[in-house]
């Protein structure tokens, strides 16, 4: 008997919960759902009526559209010809301007290269002068200390110059 009683209680509470759910759904969900379905049905009918009206209007406008299309094609051809002419003029102008800009940039690059070259030569001259002063200073110091050392230093420097 103990096995039957818990099963019956479970079935009873499940049924009560289900009935309670049905009551809540009927009260809160069925009316909005039915209203939405009815609204949808009305909107579909209205859409079908509007589609029929639009189809009839399209049939009435068909001959006018053909005439307008013919005129539009003629006008389009004239506009396309004019557009091609304008495009060709713009392309030619752009090419000429691009050539002028390229020549200007080339001249500027040449000037910049010449300036860099001049600056590099001036820097090299400065470095050579500095090295010459350093060598002369060393020679003078060595000359003051002894004559043998001076000769040896000059020979070493000459060997370095020949190697380079």
C-alpha cells in the first residue's frame, strides 16, 4: 500500500497543477493569442485587397510606363554620350596635372639630393680636418719627446695610409 499512495499523491498533484495551469492560461494567454490570430487574419485580408488594387493600377499604368521608358532610353543615351566626353576631358586634365606634379616632385627630389650631398661633403671635410688636427697633435707630441719616436710614428702612419 505504501507504493500506491505516493504514486496517487503524485498523480493528484500533477493533475491539480495541470488544471491550475489551464485556468491561468485561459485567463491570461488565450484571449491575447486569439486576438493576435484575429488581427493577423484581418491584416492578411487587407493585404490581399491592397495587392489586387495595386495589380489593377499596374495594368492601367503599363502603357504609360512603356512610353516613359522609351523617352528615358533616348535621354539616357544622350546623357551617356555627354558623360563619356566629360570623362575623357577629366582624364586628360588629370594626366597633365599628374605629369606636372611628377616633374615638380622630381625637381624637388633633385634639389634635396644635392643639398644632402653638399651636407655630406661638408661633414666629411669636417671629419678629415679633425683627423688631420689629431694626427698633427700626435706628431707634435712625439716630436717633443724624441726624434726616434717621431720617425717610427711617421712610418706607422705611412703604412696605415698604404693599407687603406
